[in-house]
């Protein structure tokens, strides 16, 4: 970081990567603002001359103030990659950036010569959903389970057939409960007993 801090090495780097086309002149002053200007000129040439993306660049403060060694290292690797893509054929510290779009990923999945590992494929081709034709049929799950009857399953039936109610006599007889219980007490006898209990004297 100290070696790069004054920006002169970076200016030489961008001029070498572009065969001098960047045309950046280095300030050899020891004044801080001149050194920061070298860094800013390097970053501007990276954008303009080799087409680096903004999110691949580090900032002047990352290098000069030592705010982020990681950003500076990542920025230099990205610079090397962008220079290769822009036509630089010398040594590189980064893998080459692809210049053309890869084939259709959808068709590549599962192909024997696609070069995609099983780990990278995830569940492609394994968890394919079968085509459901009867999604509007409420018993399609029961049919698919193998009963073939199309009847409602026991799970879906709930308490149907278990808690069936007997037919209630809907006559206007107010004694139907007494009659259904099996005790044959007349209404007049029942009212007489109630009256006897409430009579005190």
C-alpha cells in the first residue's frame, strides 16, 4: 500500500496496459493532493481506456488513506481482467473475462457435454413436476393415490358417516322427548308433581 500510495506506479501501470494510449502523466510531487490526483487519474483512465465498471474500482481514499486494502487488491485484479478483455496480451493476475455470451443455459442443463457438475445442477431434471390434467377435479389427489374410485378419501371425509344423526320427529307433539326416552310419564302427572313440590301448605 505504501508503494502504491503516491500513484506513480498506478499511472505507469495504466500506460503500459494501454500501450501509452491512456496518456496519463504522473505527478512526482510529495504533496498529498498531487499524489491523490495520480490515483484519481489512474481510476479515470481505467474507466475510459479499458472500460472498467464502476463497482470494480477502488476509491482514492481506499488507497491513500488506507481505508480498504481489500478494495485496492480487488480493484487491481479487476483492472487486470478488464485489460485482457480490452486487448492487452501480457501477464495477468486475473482470469480472462468472457467476451461472448455463453449458450442457452436452459438447453445446457442435463446435456452430457454441457460440462456442468451434478453439484451445480441442483435438482434440475430430478424434481420435474408431472403435468396435472385434472387440477379442477377435487378428487384428483385420491385418484392419483391409486384408489381409482374417485370417492372422497377417509382423511377428507372427516366425521362423515360416524356422527350421522337419526331423523328427528318434527311433529308438534311437545312430549316427543319424553316418548323417545322410554319413560311414559304423562304431561299432566309431571305438572302435578311440580305443583306438589311448590305447594307449601
